[in-house]
């Protein structure tokens, strides 16, 4: 069964900021590589949402490491995958609590 992927406003904003940063500070190729990793991870989540570990940060929240700097947090049920936020692991971890 294929679940619908829903991206929260917070995750959408964080993704836009990340894309801008990658293009401005690095390159379009690096952004493209990141998008491929993100798409691949979302496909895995759609097909096997329980494959990634539960996070200690929130109830029924799971985390998927996209790169060593970026982690995607999500919740799921039988019909939907809710992408809650993307988190830059170089930040203070307490900031994550405010986003979820």
C-alpha cells in the first residue's frame, strides 16, 4: 500500500532554507545530490515506515538520517506519512523540541 506524503509548513520552510544554503554556499550539483538522497529516503519511508528508529523527542516520531548533517522526522499511519521537520544536526538539539 502506498501512503500519501504530507509535508508540514515547518518542514517545507526548512527544506527551502536548506536548498538556498546548498546553492549559495556549495553548488547546484550538491543540492541535486541531496534531493536524490531525500527522494530515496522518502520512498523507503513510504514502503516501510517502521524501518527507521523511533525518536526519543516525541511520541510516535521516527527519524531518518538523510546526511550526517540532516535528519528527517516523521510520523505515519495506514494512509499518510507526515513529515514533521528536517533538522540540521549541527544545531542545539533543544531547538528540535520546539519544532515537533
